[in-house]
């Protein structure tokens, strides 16, 4: 998990909370200027899985985010715990 998180931070050019859709939006669409595939009902660029899958064909960071989410889900399903305290403190 830490290796994926470090890789994501490296690709983004700095640290951010991988669990924050808002921060992910800012990195992907504002800072890195990746194309907006779809918007949310509130008009914000979507960071949904299907959007990241499409972006991952051409860009590394969305692939790393998908790998991170998959690893996180695997850990939870194996009885691990979500890093809630850490996520809450990363804002």
C-alpha cells in the first residue's frame, strides 16, 4: 500500500489524500489537465472507477489509483481495517 501511495504522490508531483475525490479531482483535472470524461450531477469532473479505467489507458496516475483502491479493498475483505484515522487527518 505504501509503495502505491508513494508512486501516486510521485506522479502527482506531491502528496495528496488518495481517498479524497475532491483532492483527486484537483490533481487529475486541474494540475495534470487530464481530459474530463464525465461530470458528476453537481458538474464536477468524475473520479468514478469507470472514468479512471478509461484514463488509465493513457495515463499512469489513474492506473496507480485503481491499483491502490483494489489493494485497499482486498485488505478490507481479508479482515484488515480501513485507515480511517489517517484518512481523516490527511485533509
